C-alpha cells in the first residue's frame, strides 16, 4: 500500500496493473501531490476497477 496525500493506493489485484503500481511506488516520494502523479494514480485506479469488473464477468 502507498500512502499518498490523496489517500491510500492498494496493491493491484490484477497482474496487468502491476507495472503502473510499481511506477507509483517508485516515484511516490518525489512526485506525490503533483498533477502528473495524481493523473497516473487515477489511471491506475480506473484500470484496476475495469479489470476487476471484467474478471467478474468472466468468472461468474
């Protein structure tokens, strides 16, 4: 989990989102709070949401 100024970012449930999460973790200390970091975090969260929704359709 990454504690950011805008709240926590949890580790991904899907392996497809892992590289983006690792980027967020790597640049957290230097970029947290910047517009670029917030944008990437929003992209990551959206991707995680979409992948979770897609996986639910395929599982059940």
